[in-house]
C-alpha cells in the first residue's frame, strides 16, 4: 500500500477510492470526516473503541517531578491529558504472527 514507514491520508484516500470505486475527492472527505470525528471525541475526553482494532483512551496525568536532561535541574511536569492506544487481541496477534 505504501512505500515508506508512514501511511499518509493521501494513501488512505487512494486505497479507499480503489476499493470502493468512489472519487478520490469523496474518499478524501470520508477520511477527513473520520479523523475529525475521532479528534473531537478525544478532545471531549471520551474513549474510542474500534472492534478488532483497538481502543484510544484519554487519560489524565497528574503533575509530577521530573528532570531536565540537558541541565539536570529538577522541574515539575504539569497536569495534562495523554492519549494511549491499546490494540485489540486480534490486532496484536496479527502483528506478532
């Protein structure tokens, strides 16, 4: 499907167009709408579960002490949210086969 280590939106659009027979502009709207929906859901703090693929979870990270590796100074890492991805069992098995 792609020739480098990254799958791009354009490549997703092209693949969708070839598999479904829709125009690339229509498929581009589908891909962009899908990702926009995912982003909005996570911005609202909700998880996304895609069956047989995995779950994207928004987690609250508490403030903690850290160290600036350049200077060695101790700093406080602020409270923040992080997104984690947990692949489904089926996806893990496919990747590891």
